[in-house]
């Protein structure tokens, strides 16, 4: 067995095994073999010390007729699983001619909870393929060279190894998919537990942690580790759900080896197959995929929204189909405890959930519900290029249903939202990993945590009232002003009016339909002829006056104009005219001109009428607010609050630089041309 101390050496060694698969396997298929083999090797190393003792006890138990042997064997293996096959990696290699059958025997020898993990990889197909291509013995032989026992490779390091392998196997995966850099998780955990550090040191404490997009379990593992550093005697119960079978299997195997209840990790879509329905948790943290549409789950989600409302998970509203980020947050909020301590959530988003969606939209209504219920505690802007599969800007949202209101326990956060701008807290990596070029070091994590915990305004921190992010979207109307004239050009506009066109249409078939069309055309000609009798030189600037003249003309011609036809004629013969009289309805109220309609976003703390009189009325004195259309919206313009003005460079300086560049280009061109 080779001794690999350096983390990168271990990754490179396992990757060298993956490259043995080239030919029968494409690069993106390497994971189908390497990931389950790494899990098997990890299990093999964990059980090695107790293997012989377990086998002896198993033979004794078989003779005794005991049906459920796992509890007894698990006590011997000192794990939550065991293996009763006579084979291990060493013994598999001792019988190369029957290695595929023996490997299956070895896998079947695991207790049910461990065996199911391998089955989720659908590894049996790969055993056949590897054997048919004379690769199975070679792959097992190579994996047997590396010690993956927790004493040699900690659970944290093993998580890194799995995640780096997945990154290499799926470099073009969706943004935010699979896993989150450990330093980001450590920051999230620091902030998540920041308010509760004193309470978490109590002896005999039991707490729960949940991740609905668990990936390989990194967030759960880091949270557990942090909690146990605070309180070695704490009992931490981890729960998760993951949709990707490979990531799920790795997460579950990690939980099994750490002594967690692996059954708390569920495979499936958290939206449509909620594996923890009805369960609540103390701490929740997750990194959902960024900007991923939820069309596949749309039917299920809409039915729950319409049927259950706030009794379900999505009562606050549904975001646009192209981005389900805020659905994940609502899902987590539905699992908050309603006791005295409540729950705390840390979730990673891109910028979209901050501001996407106008007042009344699903996104705005979700933000409104969260903020008006005083659940949004703070948002931290992270540096860019932190994540492996995306370089976009990301944010940590901290959400809780029990904001601190006791000064003795720390800053009073009730009714407040904290924004922390940590975009400059990073260092460049010596070597990039995919899109990840930056990292947050330990000192920077501590500093961001301190800034958040201090809850004091400074260069990096702003504190707002909840209402500061709300606004009223008012609709500003201006009156409709039209003139009317019976010119040939305007008369021809009638042929574009629906009510007029329909006169010469029929739903009847055959002769009856043709006859109806002909009668309609006759009516059209009569209307045109009647209009042409009117004086084309007269310009009317009052709609009521013109309407009376129009009706009188058609009455004399003995033509009955129904309401749709009258509206069509008025529409065809009209033009917008700022000098014309205001058009009014039958109650004498001015009619709005939809082309002049405008909207204004008025801060929630301000009276809309005072705002209107100050900001709108001086510019458009005839305007008014249609209060029936006023909507309340919420958005969080994070960047605006930390904007720093940078003066433009002097034009002389820019001109000088352009001239120097032109001269440089000319010099190079002359060299190319041989001048």
C-alpha cells in the first residue's frame, strides 16, 4: 500500500486509475466506475481491522439460527454496517480468474444499508463491462494500493476527494451543482451558529441539521464538525435529500462511516418527493442550483400552491418557471420549528432572487412575505469566482423565524435587515479549479463573521428597517385627448377595425353564408357613403360634440349604429391631440390615455400622495393616480447601497493614451510590411 500524504497526490493517484478506463469509457463516464470503487475501497479499509472477527461471529450466529445478525455484527465492526463475505480487496486479487463473481459476492456480503449505496450507483453493469474489457482486476489492484481508512484520510478530506473527482468528471455541470467550496460552507456555518454559540455549549444538547440539496454531504459534515468543536458532547442528527444518485450515494456512505443514521439521507426531488415531509429542523443550509427551471415539477408545485396555499410549502407565491431558487427557500421555511428557539437557515443564491420580478410578481410576493414576517436577518455578498462551475456573483441569505430581541443575548435584530459586502474578502488561488480562481482564507472568514456579528454600520455593513426594501408601485394616468375629422384617409382606417370587418364575415355555410357576407358588405358601403356626406374640412376637438353630429348624420341616413360599430367609427376617425378637450366617461370622469400611462415606485415609508404632489404633479399637472392599480413590491438593490462613485478619467488623458496606441500600432504594421 502506497503512502500518499498530500491531498493533491491522492487525487492525482485516483485520477490515474480513471485514465486506465480510456477507450471502453469516455471521460464523462469515468465516474460510473471510479466513484463506486472509491466508496467500496473506503468501506473495505474501514472494516479491515475487524473483518476476521466479524466472519467468525457470523458463522456462530448462522448456526444459532438468529435472523437479524446486523446489530451484533455492527457492534463488532464498530460501525453502522458490516460485511459477511469472505472476500476483501486482497482476497479478490488472489483469485483473478473469478474476480467478477467474487466482487459481486463481496458486494452482496454488505449489510443492507451499505449494499443499497453501491446499488444506487448501478455498479453491476460496470462490473460486467470492466471484466469484458480485462480492466476489472487492474482497477481493483490499483485501488488496493491506496489507504482510505479514516485514520489516513479524514471524512473531511474524503469529501474533498469525492468532490474534486466529481468536478473533473462533470466540468460542464450546472452552476452550483454537486457541491460548495469548503471555505464558503465554513463561513455559512459561522454565521448560522453565530447567534447561538453560548446555547450550543450546553451539556447533553441534541440538535438537527438539514440540507435539501445535500450533494455529497459537505454542508452537513462541516456543520457537524463545527458543532462538535463547540461542544464535544453534543448530539448532532443530520438529515438531507439529494436528486443526483451518485452524489446521494457518496453522501449516504459518508454518513454511514461517521455513525450517522444513513436513512436520514433521501434520494429524490425535494419538491415532488419530499423525503422529510412534516419534519422540522433547528438548522438548515443549502446551495440550490442557480437559475434552474422547475418545469418538470410544475404540475406538482402548482397543485400544492393552489390547493394548500399557506398550509403547503409555496403559499407566498411561485417564481417564474426559469428559476426555482425561491422555491427552495420556501421549502426550507416550511420546515422551521415554531417553538421558542425557532430555526435558522443559510442559503446561497445568485443575484436574481434579490430583485427579479416587479411588484405583484411571484418573486416580489415571496420577498414581501419573508420580509413582512420579519424572517430575513441578513445577506452577505461573496467574492466572485469562488465556485467550481460558475464565476457569477453569489450571496448568502440568513433567514430565521426568531430574530434576537434581547439585548442581553446580543444585537437586537427585530425589524432589521443587515447587508454585508464581502466581495473584496478573498485571495487568488495559486492554481484555478474550473471557474474557481478565488478563495476566502481563515482570517477573512473570521473577519466577515465578526462584521456580521457586531451588527454595526461601517464600510462593509449597512443596516436597514424591513420597510426600506418595500415600495408601492403607483400607476400615473394622464387624460385622453382626441380630435375627430371625416377625411378619406381616416375613413379608410375603418377597414382595420374589428367590429367593421366582422360585418362582412359569416359563420354560416353555403349559400346562407354567402348571402350574409354580401349583406354585410352592403352595410359597410352604406356606412362609408354616409361618412362621405359629412364635411371633411371640419376638425372636432370635443368627442361628445362629434358623437352627437355623427349619430344625427346616421339617423338621417336611417342606419342603426350599435355600440361596437360606433366605437369602431370613433376610433378610426380620431387622432391624439394635446390641444383637444379631455375625453370623459358617462360619469364625467376623465378617461386615461394608455399611451401616456406611467408608473412610479414610491418607498413604502413615504405617502404616495405627498410623493405624487412633489415629484409628478409639477411636470404633468393633469395627471392622477389610479389607486385601484397600486401594488406593494419588495426588492433588495444590494449593489446600489454599496456603490462608490469613481470620477471619469480626464478626456486629455484618454486622448493621449489613444494617440500612443495608434503610434504603437503603426510601428508594428511597418515592421510587418517590411518598411
